[in-house]
């Protein structure tokens, strides 16, 4: 996924994902480029829901 923020105004991005339980309470962010790992990130995020779900059997 790539999301480009607007340069001339504040931007928001909403992400909804279903992830493995092993990531419960952890960040799912994985940087693709090794050189990006040392760069500062301007984005801020807030987790609204981080809860396991059960599918009906």
C-alpha cells in the first residue's frame, strides 16, 4: 500500500485490516525500502479498535 498525503493541506488516511492474532497489540507497519528505516516519519496514527474476532462455525 502507498498513500501520498496532500502537500497543501492536512490529510487523513483510514486503514482497516484483518490481521493474524500474532500482531494483536503490535504495529503492522513494515517499511519496504531499507533506507527508509532510519528516516523520521511525520505521520501520526491512532488505533481505534484492536480486538480479535471469531468467525461463526
